[in-house]
C-alpha cells in the first residue's frame, strides 16, 4: 500500500476493529505499526536509522507469517485482511 492509502485506511472503523490491543484496550499493535509505516514510507531513505530498518524487518516477517494463514473463501471483508492492511499490505491487490 502507498503511504496515502495506508493513512486513509488507518482512519477507518474497520482498521481500528482488528488486532491485539495492548493492555486490553486502546490501539492495536498493528494499527500503531501502520502509523509508523506511513512515516517510514514518507521518509528519505538516507534519514532511516537501524531502528527503522528493524521495524521494517518486523513488518516483513509479520506479513509473510500472516499470509500463510490465509482463510478459505472470500477474504474481502475479513479480520485477516484488515489486520494485514494495518501492517501496510493489502492481499487483494
């Protein structure tokens, strides 16, 4: 997803409805990651540091693991897809 697409997605109720919430409430881990991904996508490559690169490795690992758990049938309106989208990947594209 582009930074703009992800930023728009993160504002939706569907985006906020999925994922593991820290301390039983508030923002999910994936939603917080999505906000950081938007920042990283908009940053200049030369401005990225080791912490940024570590986060992107974490994102890549999450997406690869989650894709292997694809449910059967239509995934258009599923928590599985919404969770991946929070992490910057739309499996429908």
